């Protein structure tokens, strides 16, 4: 496929999908993040991305807020699920008062 044909088809697909205009390179970040969110092993993501070093792969993976909040809630002493649950509040738009969790 010619380079210009690729770009033409790529941007047409973005437009049809209703996605803002992003450079193709940004898809690498989305791919790595989506794989990580599906609990794919880091070494497998590294191979898919064709990175020689895992530290490079780490720069492409961006955790989402609900995953980070869920991780915090797994820590010892974290509140039980409910209105003070960090993940619940973050994903449902409530503010989280850090003093409640000291």
C-alpha cells in the first residue's frame, strides 16, 4: 500500500468512526493500554509492540482512573465498597475527601 493511500484511508476511518483526528502513531498508545487493561502479560505487550526494552513499553501504557482507584481499594485498610469507596466515587463523579481515608 502506498503511504498516501494509507493516510487517506486511515483519516477516512477516523472520520467515519467519529474519532478526532489523531496521527497514526497515537494508536500505539491506545493498543498498549487496551492490552494492559485486558491483563495481557507485560512481556507479551512488549513483543506485540516490538520493543527491545520493557521500559519503552511502559511509556505506552496509560492506566485509566477506575483501574487506579480499584488498585488503591485493594490496599490493606482500604474502605469497603460503598459511598466511601474510592473507585466508586471516582467512577461516579463524586469527590473523594482524602481525610476520610487516613
